[in-house]
C-alpha cells in the first residue's frame, strides 16, 4: 500500500507553493543567493518513521535552529546547574537579536536569543576537540548521518558578525563568557553554518520528542530531563515576541532560522520541519509557518489539543470472585490512577488478575502506583496474579517483599506486538 | 482497598506543613486576617475522580485564579475573534499589576495580567443578567456546585482598588473598554471575591484538562478549542515573570491568586489545586508552589515529560494471507501514522482485519487516517474486515463509498471495558 | 519715535502666517473648534516692557503651560522639601502623558508631565479656599490682571479625562496623592482651563525671568530660589522627549500647551510667548515653535549664547598714588573677581577709590567680595574711599568693623540714571 | 593685596578634606592605585584668571571629561550637520554605559554616553594625522600647554574595554560607525588617557564659557555656535540620570570622569574644575561634587541664578533740547531693548547723544537695534550724535546710508578702562 501521509504532505506543499510572500534574507550574499522557491517539509515520528515532501533533501545552513540542539549539548556537557547559572529560561518577549540580559545577574534571558545562544555555545564541549567539532558530532548523531559546515556561509557571516561580536564583548564584560570573544563568536558562526536538510531536522527534532532517544538508531543521546528542558524552553522562548500567538494558534513548540528552516516538536509524538527561504516580517519562513498552521489545523497537532475524547486505558472484567484488570498502552500516572480508583472500589476479597499483556510500557510512576495497588489489595486479603507475557513489569516486588502469587511470563515467546 | 493517592497527597501535605516562609497578603484586612497555616490540595482527573488532602474544603476568595475561567467565559460569550481583538495572548514577562499594553493596539498583552483581566471581564455576559451573575453561574457549573461571593472581601478590596481603577481608566482612554469604568472594576472585584475551595478549583481546572467537559457531570461547558486557548495562555502567561522557570522546572501550566490558591493543568490528564495563604516574593503561595514541585518530580507530571518510553499502540499479527492490525487506546495522529506505516509494508494482497476492539476512541484525524489506510489497501486488492464490537468507528465509509466487507459490530453487547 | 521691536515681531508674525502645517487638538470639541489661523506673540522684559504682535490679546485655555506656574505655587505653599518628596526633577525623555514614575519612590519624574502636574496640583493651596481658587489668584497676580476659568472647556475636558483619572488612581495607589482622586483631577482640569492671552503669558513668564518679581507691579511673588527651580526644571523637562534638540537649537527653556500656547524664559532677560493652535507631531504649536526659532536666531536669545564678547565691567584709572576702580552694571561674581584680580596687582599702598556711581546693583556675593577686597587693601596700608552716590553698597562694613575713610554718598540727590 | 578668591577656594578644600566617602574606581589597576586623598580645584574666568587650591597641578587621566571637548573637535572638523546625523543631543536619562541608541536611526542619544562618545571620536580628525594626534593637539590648545597620554592607563584600560568594544561593534552593525572597530575603540581609550590637571581642566572649560576663545592666549579655537552646542549638550546630558537634580540644585552644566575629575561651566563667566578620586554611587567624584555645591551656594553660581537685581544698563539725561543716552557694559538684546523703549518715549525732536564711552561691546543684535533706534529718531527729525571714544560701534551706518552728525571718536587715545 502506498502510505497516504506523504501524499498529504505533498498536497500541503502543493497548496502552499504559490505563496510567494516575503523575501530571502539578504544580509550576506550566500543567503541572498538562496533559491527563493525551494520548499520542503518532513515529519519524523518518535517511532522513527519519516514522511517528507518537496525539496526535503535540499541542504541549507541550520542557523538559529541550531540553538535548541546546542543548548542540549551544553546541558549534556556541563549539567543543568552550570548552564542555568549562565543562561536563563525566561521568555524575553523581544526580537532574536536583542541583548535581553537579566537585571542583576546579566545572564542572557534564554538560549534562543543570540546572547543566550552565544553564551550557550561557550559552554559546549569537553576537554578533547573544539566546540565546533563537538557540535558537529552531536548534530550528526541527532540527524543519523554525518553533517558538514558550509565554510562560505560561515566566512561571509563572520564578516558581518558585528552584532554578535558586540553581544560577545558585552557578555565578556559581565564575565558571563569565559574565553576569547573572537573565538567564541567564530565558533557560534560555524555552529550556525552546519548544513542540514528538512529530513535531517525532523529527525533531530524527533529525538527531542522521544525524550532523547534517536528514533532510528535507538541510541540514547541525552537524558529525558534534558530533552524536556529543551522542549520547554522552545515552547516559551522559541518564537521570540510571537510566542503567545504561536502557542495558542499553532500549539507546536518551534524554532526557525534565517535561512528559511523551521522545526516543531510535540513530545512523545513527532518532530516536524519545513524549509522555504522567503521570510515574513517576524523573520520566520513564510511558507514554513503556513505548513505548521496546516498541520496543527488538519492533524490536530497541538500541545493543548484535547479533542481526542477520554483515553480509557483500564478495563475491569468481573467473573464471580475473579476480577481482571486489563491495562493498555503506556501506564503512566493517569492510567495508574484509574486502576487504583477501580481497585479501591473492590469489596469482598477474591482473586485479582492484573493483565499487562497489552501494555507497552510502565512509566516509573505508573509502575510504583500499580505495585502499590497490588500490595494493598493483597493486604486486604486478595490473591494477586500478574499476566505479563512480555515482561513489561519485571521484578514485581510489591515493595514489602511480596510478589504476585502467579506470574504469567513467557520471556522466550516472541512479542507479537513488535 | 484504600486508595493510595490520597495517602500520597497526605504525605505531601504533612511533609510541607512545616514550611512557614512568606507572609499572608496584607493590603486589605480581610486577606490579612486569613489563617496563615491553612493548607490543602486536590487533584481531579479528567475521569472525574478527585483526590484531596488537608484543608481542601476551606473556602477562600478565588482572586486571580478567576482570570483563566473568566477568559473562557468571554471566549464562549463573544467568540475568539472579538476577544482577541481586545486582549492579546503574548506573555508580558512582567509582574501581574503592570499595565503591559501592546504598542499600537493598546490591547492588554494577555488576560492573566490585571489589565487584560479587567478587559476580559468587560466582555463577559450576554443580554440577560449582569457580568457577575454570568460568571457566578459559569464558575458554579465548572465547580459542580453553587458558589457565592464574599461581600466583605469584595467591599474592602474595592476600597483599595486604585490600581485597578487606574488601569480601567487607562483602558477606557484607549477605548479598549466599553461601559462604565467604575462598574467594570467593581464587577471584576466581585469576580475575584467568589469563594472556592481547593476541591472546587481542581474540579474547575479538570474541566479545562478534559477539553471543556465537566468530568463529574459530563456536561460540555465549552468547546475543546476554548479550553485549548485557555490552557495555552496559562502556559505562556500564567506565571508572569516566572513563566520560563516554572515551565521548565515544574512543567504544569498554572495560575495563582493572592489569597493563596493555585491551580495547574495537564491536558487530557488532571486539574490540580493547592491552597496556603503565605506568599513568596513572587506573590505565589509558598507551600502551593512546593506542592506543584513535588507532584511534578514525584508523579512525572510535566507538559514535556517524555520518560514513559515508546507508546506502542499498534500490533500486527500475520497468519498466512491474514493480517490483523490490533489498535489500542486512543487512535490519534501518532497511532494512525504507525498503522499506516505498517499497512504500507504489506506486500501480496490478502485479508486485512482492523481490530478496534481495544480502542477507546478515534480522534477525528485518527479516524480519517485509519479509513484512508483501509481504502488504499482495498484498492491494492486486499479484503478488509473491521472488528469493532463497541462501535468506536461508526459508519466506516472509506471515503469512496466503499466499506469493510465484514464488520464485527455488536452494539447490543455491554462494553466490558466501561 | 516708534519702537522697532513691535515692528520686528510683526514682521516675524507676517513671515510665518502662511505656515499652515499641523492640526488643532481635536480630542474635545471646545479645542477642536479653535480658529486654526489665530496667531500672536509677545515678549516681556524683566523691566516690564511688553512687546506684542498679532492676536496677542486673544484668550485661550492655558492647558499644560499652567504646569510651571502651579509648580511655583506648590513650592511657595509647601516648601521645596515637601514638593520634592512628592515630585522629582529628572527629565523623563518621554511624551507628556506617560506615567514615568520613579522606580522605588513612585514619585512622578517631574512636574511637567501629567503625572507630576497632578501630584503638584494636589500640593497647592493653604487652609482657606480651594486649590483652584489659590491658583486662579496666583496666576492673576503673575499676569497682573484678574483671570477666569473657561467652564465649557473644563467640563468637556473632564469628560475625557480618563487618562488623568488613570494617573490619579495610580498615584493614589502608591500613596503619592493625598485626598480624593476625582476632586484632584477635576481641580487640575480647572487649572488647565484658566483663560490667558499671549500677553498674559509673557508677563507671567517674565516674572520667572526676574527671579520672582512681577516686572510691572514690582511685587515679589516668589523667592528667587523658587523661580530658579521652576526655570531649571523647565529647561530639563519642559519639552519632554524633545528637550535636547530644543535646548541646543533654540536654547530657551520653554513649555507648550495643547491649545496652542507656548512660553519661553531667559533668566534676567525676558519672558516670551506665542499662540497658534495648529500643533506639530510633538504636540507643540507649529508656528509657536517657529517664532522661538526666529527669536533665538535673530535676537541671539539662547541660554548658552556667548557671542557678545567679553563683558568688561571694571576699569582702573591710576593717577600717581591714587587708583580709581570704576565698577559698572551689576557686580556679581565675575565682576567682583575681576576687581579683586586688579586690586591684587596693586603695589605700593596709596589711595584707592572704589567708584560705584555707575553700578546698578551688587549681588550678595559681589558685595561680599568687593568689601573683602577693600578690607585687604586697607590691611595692606591703603586708604579706601567709596564713591556711591546712589547707595548701591549701603553699610560698607569691611567685615572687621572698618569702613572706607571717605564715602561719597548723596542720598538726597535724584538718580540721573533712573 | 593678596587675592581672597584663592583663600576662599583653600577654605573650601580644607572644609571638605575630611570627606572620605566613596571609593576609587577599581576596574583597572592603574586607577585603583590612585591616591584616594588627593584633592584640588580650580576656577578660570573668561578673562583668563585662574584661581586654584589643593592638588591642582596633579596629573590624572581625563577619562569621560574628554567627551565634551572631543565633541567640540568633531563639530569643528565635520560640521554640525554631519555630527548630528551620527550622534543625537537628547538626554538619555540612563547611566553612562548604557547603549541608549535612538529607535529608528540607531544614533547614540548624545555624545556624553559612551556610545555617543565612541561615535564622536570616529568623526574627529582631518586627512593628516591620527584622530588621537588631532585630539591631543586640540586639548593642548585648549589647556594652553602641551598634554600627553598615559600609556599605562591606556593599555590597561584597553584590556578591559569589552563594553566599549561591544558598543563599537553594535554601532558598526548599525553602520553608525565608519572604520575599524578595534582602531576606533583604541583611539577612544587613548583620548580618555590624556593627562590633565585641575588647572588644565578649568582653562579648557573657560574656553567654552568664553564662546570658544582661549582666555589666556586669546586664540579663537572654535566658533561661538560650537561652544554653545557643547555647553547645551552638557547641560542636558552631562550628568546622565542625575541631570535634573544637578541642574536644579547646583545649576552648573558639568561633566565628570571616572578618575575623579569634574568640570563645570557658566557661559560668559567661568570654567570650574575639581579633582578627587573617590567616587560616589553615581560614579561622580564625591568631594568634587561637594565643591560644586559649595560654589553654587556660596558664589551664586547657577545657570538660573536671578538674585542679582535688575541690570540697568541705560541712563537718560535730559538737558533742554538735548537728551543723552548713556550705555554701559555689553549692549545685547535686553540693553538695546531698554534703549529703544526710552527712545520711543522721546517727544519733540531735538539733539540726541548716544554715549558709548562706557560700553564694552555691542553684540550683533545690540548693534543693529541701536543703529535702528538712531535711524528712527533721525527720521523723526532728531539730530544724532555718537560719543564713542573707543570705537565700540565702528562704521555707524543707520542702514539707510545716514550716519550720526557728530561722532566723537578718539582712536589715538588710550582706553582708560582696559
């Protein structure tokens, strides 16, 4: 069967191809020469499937879209505390190139504005190799292929980097920056000159959506808490002075770059990208923005989308003294809360079967809550069985040393659901 | 079985009871006289279960927590366009009592600051009855019980309402406000004086989390798009100049009030509330804030929490020419995308069974994508069956007039999963 | 002889009469109905001579030009310390209607912006009578005739006073304001509605230029220090965000009003006024501003004008052992410093005559320095005579109990120079 | 006779010597090592007499006090239009090191803040020689002796010049700056490192007070309009966020430097300086500020000081048909206006004698007005004589080809008044 999702993306690209508003960024020749009508988009799910349309393999310099990923690298390399000491997390409500330092600390307000991105760049890296090497390696791991720097763009951009040099010297003045200003700003310019395609970007972003696991290689590239931090900062500060309208109307935490790229993320779901060099008055890709608006409207992709009805992940089947609690999908707080609610309705003790055969995963909280429910039923006199053919709940110790009396577990059996 | 969730909440309350930092708001006697050590919290799930601990029935004036709900009322009564014409959605990055009007339009930046809340209040209501009556009725419907105004608090607060009167006159000056300034500010003061308990607030907030359906009564009080708008604005502007740190660290869109209340929402999951009158330097309830930090850390409640592993909602079972696609839970974009991915891997045509017997619901997008997959397989020569005992996918027209050849549907049979 | 100064003013008025740029203020009907082409100007010297041209007797509401005079009244009625506690003296660099409160104190930045003018108004007055009565009386004394309020303008303006009411309530909120907000803003509106002509304004302003002495009546209406304070504040804050360009280019501390009036002051020299209702984009009278530019350019009227060559006010005539020190004009620091310089060049003691017959006045400092010089010469062995036919230096005690040996003083003789 | 003015200055220095508040600037070792208790002051009159006390010959780096003089140099070298195109004249109301660029033009707001001073520096100079050489030469001419640069201070300061480099790059980014950022900031640092004494500074400042004529050498170093511009900008912007309080309380346009120097100017009167390295919280020399407060209070030195009584510079003596108009001092607008007022009171034609024998100078305006009065009297039938023994009114053409009938002019006779 031909997958209809690329067809849908094709249709979106086709529908928007006639949008010719806006102009290509013109402050350096290398960007001004971009073909204005190139247009591509891609979606990568947290399961690692990428759907693309248009010029989704066309390479362009990543520019400001590098900011969230460099922020992730800094968090990995230096830890949350050290990074937050140097760069804040508050929205600035200002354009990307404002200084926006915090009153007393002189920290840049967040890593999405240039000041914060330059400070973030300075924090990247470990003893061996340069900051730029570190970022190139990290971005390549996120994209799942080896990326390169466009040296022409980098050289030309550095010649026009007076604003960033100004920011660098100001940060140095406030001792926010360690190291040589010229080197750091040059490194930051290299970071912005890494060449990516729309497909690369959707893959990189899907890694954030998946909590740090590269969805194709399965490699964990950062801790879930790091991905969470990056996405939360993108949600608040990614769209600069446009954050509120974007978050309400589109609802996809996003970041755009001056070369025409744009990414968006929905946690646990997808990474999205678009590429079209003509920019609107906010400096975002005009057609890129329209792609996101279409995806939000057509596909219900919205951080606060709640129109999918009640997610009912627990079913109870009573048969005389036997009660079976069927669990489905991912058992997180809400599912486990529902399970506990139903368990606490149980009256005369009998035999309780917890059926985890349809469960994909327990979150840490979901596991603890489920085991606590089993412990309490057990204390109330119930006999507890666990049906867990795929081992979703290994070592089901109630926490008091007790275990379910019967555990159906067939580790040797292939998982039919894979 | 005794439900462990209240026990957990009790433990949180107990652990934080010795936190005595901060002071009760003192600008009017009625607030200054509040018992400083009262402390309660509540969680209501979108399924309508409320868990509470401490002084969760204690009544207090709702104050600024009224803002998101009044915003919902204005959206209902006047429509999105009219409201957005008068009040913006951008974070102000400033304290609650700053004027924060937008440059050219003079719109208040968002409905969470006082200027925006006063303008929002002016938009509430329909022909019959006062704005205050309308809000009292709406808030009561949200809480699921009849609420009242604390006239003493209201009277005293209006005596000290010089800042709000200043804001009102300034908005009137810019013709942002229709009507009499005195009346509107008085009405807004009444809105802030509505008496609620922590339990009321968690229920009201859970209605937002559930996309507008009061979880206990099942009554739809607003459209999903309205609830979405309110939650998105809370995420960006609810914590004023503290928004970024709150969104990254706690990750629960929230709103606090000067009397010590605090609410938080996770879409599709829960409404949360806390109440403790001592305020920190940001004007938020000190212990209230700690409750939210605990819930986020302990329970993994975070808008960008992604540590629950991959949510695998599609399973494929192949048996000769027969392939069964098992679906689980809510079939939204991601699940449907996974289904389509698997369908597109199918080779020689045979018999495809779509098993929706474990499905809770299809979102609109999920339904359309699933039917499109069935249509395409059918076009490729497959025979399509649908197993849908609970009618989750009624009228399964492929979009081209074709239907699955066999539909297992037993509408008369009781739903074992309910 | 026909005085050429009015001819010059006539010529200026004629030359600028064809300037029709700008619009009459339109926010209330009473101002919108002003005849747009009315045009007048007047100059009053500190000696009390008024030169006028055009419609210089036409009455109009004083509006913001009342601010410096009301500030003078508050300084008189409450004293410098009390007033400065409530209203600052720093330029705001913002438009007249900005709130511009100081960070910590919440004082309005200066008395020329509305916030400062409203706070200033609240400080005016003594026990008997209203603030408005006090100001009407004071402004009348300054103008040298009885002034009245335009009740129509006042009534209409108060109906549109939402911005000022906003400011008033905000000041009340910060306890900057004592008393009822409504009453104070109404009183301030009355203050702005006092009817004046260009001639009235030049006379009122000349009183400031003369250090507080009404130049026609000779009555001292305020202390020199008060007039100094008012002029200094006008210099810094009178032209709002236009202060720097005005001070450099025109160099005449000034204040304008929305009805088209404008005043300017040069200390010790003149008060100037112009009236023409069409306003430029800064809200200043367009032709009024041009009048000031002409006067500055043509007449060398500039606070920092220094093109008049060296002012030589001391002449020394030596005749054998006799040395006569001729003094001229006003003997202030510079003249006295010159005298002391010349005295200190004196060698062998002889007879020194200090000739004050051409002196108009000694400043306090000039007097002390002159007497000190005489004392020192005397100590060096000189015989000291004072020629002072008009008693400019009464009681010429050297400070050590000694006096000039000969004093030519003919109090009975008429002063030829009067 | 011993001149008492130095004694007075000595007394001021002695009285303030025990003021030990504040700290020496510590951001570079060369300034941190300054002897904290050094203390000097000097006054130079426009006649070229310098009075000094304390350590008034001690050399220190001029720092920000160079700003007004470099501004003068730029005005001389490039003209008013070109300079004003690059640097504004509006007060910034902010600290010296704020960026304070104007909204649309990105011009620095004024030449007294660092951004404006750096832009100003870039405008200095002509084809031959460096900017630094030009300034060294110009400052030397102002001081009347050859000045030098402290290379140690300069080198150390440039190492810490990150803020100024930031400003330079930002100005370059906005194309406010021509040339290499590094070179300009280095040149500006050299400008700030020129060594001066308090005596040098009072002489340099007196040149401004004298309208551009170096009072000792008599050399005209700039046009009066240039000196006027510099003084007017100092008045508005010289004291940064302290401008209003300084202008009202002290009333002497001033500029201070981080090394502890301070200058002040009163047009047509004096240049003043003080030096004491301990700085107050505004970054001004603590004792320097107190010196200025003393001078203002004791000596009546205040731009808006008006307590010297009426300056009566015209006397009329009538003897039958003969009327003599005695003029004194400098005949500027006010004196000439008085003369015209008295002439216009003349009735039956007779013989009018204009006695200019006591006149120091006519300003351009004064000359034209005086001749116009003579012309009009003449037209009315009067016979006009001019008594002008020292040629203060050369070529007294009435403007219509007529001359006074009798001119007493004795060019050969020595001027008794010199």
